[in-house]
């Protein structure tokens, strides 16, 4: 009986896509949320939003690309990598903020504003990310089988609707309900606005997603279908 273990499939770009996913996720959570931005839109007027909303949906685009090309199991490893990186970044930010500033260093207050998120907000972000990303990847993998690989846009947009929906429904109540930071009665409108804007980013980037997916499928000679995949999120096996 031959018990030789076959070597794992090697890919040229998988690690680069993983690194891009983690970088976008970290930056959108560490750099963007500290700033409230406002722009004037035609016919709408002034719109105020957290700056991170412009970039956070890109992590879902990378999640779509990973699942579409490499399959759910390899996308799962990347999601766990992003989750672990964010846990470490959150702990590091807390430690750095708590360290007593040196005499004469006048930037402690600004540092606390930029990196001093409460643990409630950090925990809400991690829970929402974990659940939303896995829902996004699961829906896309299943839709790929249902559509027999056709109509990529239905999978990328459809999975994002579910993933971002779960993300928004979890994050805002967990982070802000009865917190005093945002009135409870405003939370539904904020959740809806953030959800719509994130899905619109996915729609706008659809042509780019098509080009990247086509390039990777050709370069990697891979177009994975999750017909026999174990969809548990609690594993890092490829």
C-alpha cells in the first residue's frame, strides 16, 4: 500500500494575495476609524462617514478573489491570518498607549485618540470580521457550484451583501448599543448607510475583480470548486 504523502500544491501569487488582504484589513481598522470625514455629494449634500469605510470593503474583494480562485479552505487560512494579525495589533496598540510618556513628549493625547479604541469596539470589530468574512467566503463558494462557475458578478456581489450584512449587524450593536457614543436611535440608519456604501464599493470594483480573477486563474492554473470541502471555520488546513 502506497502511503506516500503528496506535496501540497504550490502557488505563485497566493502569499501575495494573503499579504494584501491582511494589510488592507489592518490599515482600514487602525488608520481609518479614528477620522470622521465629510464630503459634499451632488443632490445629497454633506455626508459624514468613518474614513475606514472607503478601504475596509477591499478586504472583502480580496476574500472573493481568494475563494473564487483558490477555494474556501485556502481563503479560511487567510481569514485566520488577518484575525491573528488584528489581535496582535490591538494588543500592541493598547500596550503602547498605556506606556507612560516621556517628560516633554506632548503627543500622548493625540496617540490615545488615534490608537486608544476601547476593548468593546476592538472585540466587536474582531467578532464582526470573523463572522462576516466566513459568511462571505461560504456564500461565494456555494454560489460558484450553483452557477457552475458562470456569472462571477453574482457571486462577488451576492456574497458581499450577506457578508457585509452580517458584519454591520454585529459590529454596531456590539460596539455602540447603550455606549453613550452613538445614540441608540441613530444606529439603524448608520448601519444601513455603512452597509450600502460597502456593497457599492464591491459593485464599483467588479471590473477590477474580474481582471484579477482571470489573471490568477490563468497564472496559477487553478479554478477551485468546493464540492467536497469541510466548511467549518475552525480549521487552518488547506
